[in-house]
């Protein structure tokens, strides 16, 4: 009898290793019920989606995935990293879920599956608030544009460099990107408009957006492609439940007017 039990638990343990993503671990909560822990990668700092307030990681992404996990009965562990490292970390099996204000793009769909969209965004061109000469892409000839590695803004900048004649500076986080323009190292930057608007309003940055929006895209929650259908289903069901029960609106309103 005892032998059988040992054998059964060995099979269970082997089964777990074979089917589960290495980032996923089981967790036992206070009543002894086992919940899965999914590791979620977010950007280093990307207010209002993830940022530290009073020593605590908060933001729309953080609150949303926390609420989805609660709704769907799983636990999460959030890790902050350079945005460009999120998908590679998923591919390396270190993360189960990727967020970070991540836009749904066809290129990314080659490696990840996205949830239903949860936020509408798009890239804006941004210059110092005192600048009177750059009002659109057409004024960027000979200028330096700073972008953040691995973002939609960076690939837009890349694609259009020849047409508009600017050069590109790459950095790995948004704060550095804003600084390059406020200290005059770069003439302009490209950033998602909800993020730059929030930074200008709340961070007192002397920057402004100019011209038309450069892209229109939606944020989605990502999982590694073709391998996480069950997790993706839970994320979508949870997201949908939060939209229906008003929790989604509450989260958005906590950070945005
Ligand atoms: N939404 C943009 C993208 O997905 C930027 C994300 C970010 O900088 N965290 O590329």
C-alpha cells in the first residue's frame, strides 16, 4: 500500500515536470489548498501600468493581473525587468505571463499568444515643451530621436528613419528616454501616449506631444505561443469577468481620470 502511494506521488511529480512550464510552481495557501503560482514579467517602471508607490509595486497591469488571478484561483509572482527582456524570458521558461503595457503586434504573435485587448494605446512623438520647430515627423530631418529598445516606438522609428532623415538613439527604459530629451541629448522621443501623458501630468516633465498619433495599438496579456491555452483561457475569462463586474473600470479609474 505504502509502496503504491510512493509510486503514485512519483508519477504525479514526473507528470508535473513534463507538462508544466518551469516558471510555474505550486503554492499552498493557508487552508491547505494548492494553487498554481504563475510568474508575471512587467516593465521596470512604466507608470501608470507598473511603478513603485510607497515602496509597493502598483499600477494598472499589476492590479489587473492580481484581480484576474484572484478571480481564477491562481497565485502570481511579479518580476520587473527591461521591457525588451520580457518575451525572451518567457521563451527561456522563466516567465509564464508577459505584461508591461505590451502592444499586440503581428511580429510578437509569432512567439506569443495574446489575451483579448485590455487597453487602447498608440505611439506619440514627444519634444521639449519649449520647442516650436518640431510639429510632426516632417521636421525631424537631421534630428536625434530616442526610443526604447524592443518597443513599438522603436520599430516605428526604425522603419521611418530614411524617409524622415533622423538618427536613432536606443535606451532600455522610459525614464532614460525622457531624460535624453529633457537634457538635450536627443531632440525628440517616441512613447505610448497614455504613458507620456501620465508622466507629463504627474512627473512635471517639461515635454509635450506633437502631431498625429504615429500608431494605434492595443495592450494584451501574453503567454508563450501554443503552449498555454489553459492559462490564456483563464486570463481571458478573468479579464471578461472583471469587465462585467465593474472591477476593471475601478482599476483604470484608480490611475487615470
Ligand atoms: N506598448 C509598447 C510596446 O508594446 C511599449 C511598451 C513598454 O515600453 N513597456 O512596444
